[in-house]
């Protein structure tokens, strides 16, 4: 028994309705219980395809950006202003991604 949710609601659906629900649950990438609860409680369900891949790519870009920043600070490269602008934009992208991820959970 789930201790945080000890109460149970039983509903009946047709085969067609069940298949539609299962399809939506699969697309949502959350479990069926969570999906149905979010629907019933009017919570937003956000599905972002390819989000994990984008995060991996952003981490790679961030790593390269850090290496460039280090090189500028050590005097091995000269593009400080452009690097600061890129750094600022990367922070904004990360903040937006974090907000999207939080909305999914």
C-alpha cells in the first residue's frame, strides 16, 4: 500500500477509452497513476521530446565554454566580451531548461 496515498478510486472504462488512456500515458513518459492524478487535478502535463539529448549537448557546449574562459583568463586567447555574452546566454538557457524540467515533475 502506498502510505502517502492510502485511498483508492476505481473507475470503469471501455476498451477504446483504456487504449486511448494508455497511449496518452506512454506519450507523457510518466506512470499511469501520476498521469491520471495530474489530469484529474488539472495539473499541466508537459512532454518535451529530445530533452535529455539537448541537455547532454548543452553540457558539452558548457564544457567547451569553460575551457575557452580559462584560456582567456590565462591570456592564451582574446575574446573576453564575446565569451561573457555567450556565458550569459548559456545561463539563461539552463534556467529555462530547469523550469521546463520542474514543470514535468
